[in-house]
C-alpha cells in the first residue's frame, strides 16, 4: 500500500497557491513540490498554446514523475499547482482548493499582466468551481476542503489550511458558491458581459 504523504494545494491562478504552500510546507516541515517545476524538470511541458498564453502539459508523463517522486520520498510533501488533480490519488492525504472571489481575482490577474482572454478564462473557471470539481472528481469529496483566501494574507490562509489538515477547519467541498453569493449581492453582472 502506498503511503499518503502528500497534501495538495490547488486552485485557479491568483488564489495564492504558491505563497500559501510555502508557509504550509515550512510549518509542517514538509518538502514543497511545485507542479510547474516538476513538469519542466520531467520534460512534461509540451508546446506553447499562444492563444491561451500557456504551456501544454503531457499529463501522463507528469503523473509518472509525480508518482516516482512521492513513492521515493521519505518526507511528507506539500504539492502546489493549478493542475493538482494530476497528483496520484493513492498518495494524497488531503486536497485543499484555494478560492477567491472572482471580482477580486479579476483585478489580481489584470495586475499580473495576464491577457484579457486569460483573465476571462480564469475568472470563469473560479466562478464555475472548475478546480473544485476536478479535485472532488479525482480525490473524492471527503478528502477535499475549500479555503476562501479573498481577504486573507498568505499566513492567515496557511493557518486555515493547517487547521483543515488537522480536521479542524476548512470548508467542506461545495461550500463556496460564487454564483449564489455574487447574485445575492447584485454583482454577478459585473462578471458577465
């Protein structure tokens, strides 16, 4: 039986994955693993998608590299990245999906200089729970928790992640509905042209 030695921190770009994962890994004394870095190091990056301004990933190759890394590690790991569902399920103790209000996320991604189409795609993904759905489909509802990072510092969000790992915090999968919240606030139209 494989050891469940990974906590996955995933979410839409701009939700704070990297910053939060660094704090969590440090506090747990775990090794931090960046999916982007492993993809590059393992040769799993394919070609550039110029329309979406992103690199395509050879998912099978990345899964093999992650499985090998997790299998050989004596240390617990915090694995962070947008495509967290590629981490082999057998190794995953918990998957945390970081969530951010799409209106705030839109501003963050614009400030990062993302092209308008990429901002739109990522904001829609957050609005429609894309990363959450992928995590639940891959790991199962009981292993997935959500943390709303909208108004949190990385340290505060990391504290919530640590509480979730200990079974004392985080929100059960499906707790956050941006559509319902923004519609209730009369702000949903701010995202839909």
